C-alpha cells in the first residue's frame, strides 16, 4: 500500500471512476438508464471516499494499525478523490437532465 500515496491516489481514482463511467455508458448507452446507473455508481464511490477521509482520524485513535495510519496520511488525497468522483456524479446528473428534457 505504500506505493499508492499522495497525488497518485487522485489520479488512480479519477482513472478508475472514469473507466467505470465509460463502461456503464458502453453497456447501457448514454440515455436515461445509463445516466441513472452512472449516478448510482458515482454516488457509491463518492460515499466510500468521503467516509474514508472523514473517519481517518477517529479510526486511527480507535484502531492503531497500518491501514488507519495510511488513511490518516492520505486523508487530503482521499478528499480530493471524493471531489473527482462527485464531479463525475454532477456530470451524470446534468446528463440525466439533458436526456430527459
């Protein structure tokens, strides 16, 4: 886990979430169903990334091990990854508006 730190986390999460969005759109199309699937997927990734950043400090106090130390060390980058995921989410919400109206 030591090799994935800092800004690399943001780049990898942007790449992985972007790939997820692309696969959803390839499978379901860029229509209402595809946008709704994308909104659900990005909501889940945003939730996970937000929770990782949010609980890092408390988790380190309660459960002192290498995972909680890594979360606390990379809290800022997990938060930035959440912002990236939420940007994809906003794009999908805007896309849903365009395809339904």
